[in-house]
C-alpha cells in the first residue's frame, strides 16, 4: 500500500514554525551567555525540548494526518523537513545577532575553537591551517552552522525517535 505523503510538507511547515520559535527562544540564552555565563547552562538544558517537540509532532502527524500509516522513512522525511523549516526561523535570529548585535561573535567563536585545538595538542599544521583560514561570511556561517547542522541533527534524531513515535498510540499512554 502506497503511503500518502501529500500533507508532509504542509504539516512540516506548521510544526517547523513551533520548533523554530522554540529555537529562537533558546538562542536568546546563547546571546545572553556572553554577559551571564549561567544562561549557557539554561540554554543547554532547554536542548532536551527539541527531541520532545519532534516526538510530539511525529505522533500528531501520524495520528491526525496519515491515520496511523506512517512508515519509517516517511517519518524520517517528516523530521528532516520539520528541522529544515525550523532552521529557517533560527537563521533569522542568528543573522540579526551576528550582523547587528554582536559582529565579533563569529570571530570569538573561531578564536575559542583554535584555543581548544591548541589545548588538545593536535598537530601544528592543523593549528596553522585553522589560524590562517579566513572567517566565513555571514551567509556562509548561517548556511553551514545553522541550516545544515539543524537538518543533520533532524536526520539523526528522526532515525532514533521515529520508531518510538510509530509505536506510540494514545492507548499506550493509559497503560
């Protein structure tokens, strides 16, 4: 039996708005952590919300849209699309942050990365390569460190969470 994937994009966009708004809220803690380091811990703690939101929208999509006929790869596709649309919203706040609020953020991030590599006593050629590498442009940084990273995380999380979402039914919750 062929699965109906006609609502996949629509519902992924719908769920992506909520996940993206959550990520925007979570990113406020990243922005604030430059002044108050404890906010970084709270922001990290909020990361547990991402797989929970994914699970919620997978179950809701499975029950309400595809009538409990969601295959494994169908669920993974939904998760990837959900994360893609959410990453577009997160990209907006990252763009505002690194363009207007803290222009030195990316530079400081790369300085910390180079210091970490030096502290790990990795090869000098690697350290020199990282030091001589130019900083990415704003759009390149957002594409590679926000959009692609979020989609990859969506793929990995979906691979693990889809089987649980496929087995979960409201009747399982009562027992």
